[in-house]
């Protein structure tokens, strides 16, 4: 079974290698969708759940949102593309959320990047064939 939770943050960046307007300082209202997959827990406070949404919120806010919100992403990454940012986010969450299956980072209402467990840029996917996908999709 899969669960999903969405988060938002505001951040600015400059893409130093971009030939167009993204080479200038600009910002985005990002949306991060976090998906976890696994069996329903049989016992404990999260019995009947893949994971308690409150646990997901606490982990994502502490590890990611509090670090990125209202920040210049160039302070963290030399080339803060959506693709590089989602790998940075994955690395911060994968050990805290063992059932992490997929992240979707919406840079705009129509453009997102998706990374899945097993993709080459995740630790679980070092030998995988599945690429990180940048997609142009409408928000649900």
C-alpha cells in the first residue's frame, strides 16, 4: 500500500549553467510530495497504517522544509536544479523514512521532477536502470 503527503516551501536560486532567464536570481513556490510504500503495521501506535502521517510530517519538516524554506538554494548546492535538489532531499529522508518510495518536487504548477526508490541516484538504486524523470504535468 502507498501513502502520500504534500509539503510546500519557498526558495530562490540561480542556475549558473542555464543560458536563459533561469541564470538570474528567481524564486519558486515548491511543492514536495512524499510517498511511502509498505505493509500495514500490525501493532503499536501506527497499527493499521503504513506510517503515521504525523511522523512523516515531523521528519520531512525537520530534515527538509526547515532547511529549504525561504533560503537561497545556491547556499546548499552549486547547481540547484530541480533534479539536483530532489537527490539532496532523498538523501536526507531515506534513512529517516525506511518505507520511502517516491518523491515528486513541483518547481511550478506544470513542471516537476520525480525520483523513485531504485533510481540510479538513490542509494538503493546504484545498479538500477530507471532514470530520474522530469515531467511537465498539471497539478492534481
